[in-house]
C-alpha cells in the first residue's frame, strides 16, 4: 500500500463522518451550542472543511474551492472571504449559520473531491517536498497532510459529540 492510499482512506473517513454528523439535523440542531462559548455542529463542519480547502489548495498550488466554486457566496456568511475560522471568538462562531446540512455536506464533498484529485497524483517523493518554511523544521507535504487529517478528525469527532448532546 502506498502512503497516498492511506491518506485517501483517511480523508474518505472524514467525509463519511461529516455526513453522519449532519444528516437529518434541522437548523436548530446544527446551530445548537452545548454552552454559550462552545462550537456548533455547523461551525465545526464549516471550519474543518475550510481548513482542508485552504491547506490542500496551498500545498498543491490550487485555488480554493470556497472561492472558485462560489461557496463563499452561497454560504453568504458575514466573514472575510479567506476566513477559515481559526481563532474565532464566540461571536464569530455564531455567525456561521446554514439553512440545512446539505450546504455543509455539499461544500465538504466538493473539497473532498479536490483533495482526492490532488492525492491521486502524489508520488512517495512528493511527500518530502517542503510546503511551508515558516516553521522549524520546515513543513513537508506529508506532514501538512497528516496535520489536516488530524485537525479534521478532531473537529468531526467534536461535531459527533455535539450531535449526541442535541439530538
């Protein structure tokens, strides 16, 4: 098995869990927050997808699906165009509102397709390519991909937990 096959499997699992976290929930459940400063399912899924979109686009020199496929306009959030949710205050978390889970899964599915397209082209040597020199040591493609997987899995797990609390 090639490393890219493991990465593809990991991203497929995230997609499955994203769908499971939002399926059948109404807007009230999607926006419910266990405490006033906690994250909602809608925010968690939007954020994990934004991070994946942003980081995959950067690592592979691609455009973000958020911008090129008009998801930013479709969501209509009162946030800056390139916002990924990093460092959001409770007030900004509250701004991430959707009419249905279909919007969240639609955007995630589009990012997932872009991610798999990029991963299918990866050779083992590509994983050693430095994609971010701002860190010490510099971040390689392989490390960045595992970082995105880890972040996404944590957030989709949080979304599943919140779903258990509100449904």
